[in-house]
C-alpha cells in the first residue's frame, strides 16, 4: 500500500512559509532611522552621509522638544543642520525647529535637540524632515 504524499507536502510548505515570517526579534519590524543626508539637493553644498538614531519627541518646561543621535559617516569633519517637523495629535503640522551639530569628526557620534520655542500641549509626533551638511571651511 502506497502512502499519501500530500500531508508531507503540506507540512513542508507550512514549514517553509513559517521560516519566511518575521519573528518578534526581527530587525525588519523595527522602524529604520532616516538617512536623509545621502545626496546633494538643489544648490546646497555636497552632503556627507549622516545616520540618525534614537529620535524621540517629548515635552519639557519650554514646550515640545525632539532629541536624537547623529553619526558622521561621511568623508570629512562636517557640521549638520537638522529640520524637525512637529505634529499635533490629529496629525496636523504644528511647527518646525532646527538643530545644529558643529564640526563633527568622521565616525563620531553626538546627540542633538530641537526646541521650536512654542508650547505644544497636545504633541503627537515629530520627524526629521531634512538634514543639510556643511563641509569644513
């Protein structure tokens, strides 16, 4: 008597599909930090690559604040200007703020913060919308 191969094929197919599904530890489930400083934009000076990490939105005594880290992975010591957009809980753009990092050596990491200077009682989210890199003088 010959065994039915269908249960084995179904089990093998399910195992293959399960292997492709992400697990809770899978990095693909984590939001990637934006890497906005890869290419020149318009007439701005050439931009070195900057990697962002740990970008958070919060409020403090002065109102809304965004904080994060920046690593210079370009080829030169550079200064960076970050534009952060703040949104209220309804998703409406509320205000923008700028953070600057001066003379960051290649491979170095630092932290930055951006305060828009206005209170935002119903802070929803914030995001870094642009990074301009200024090469060394």
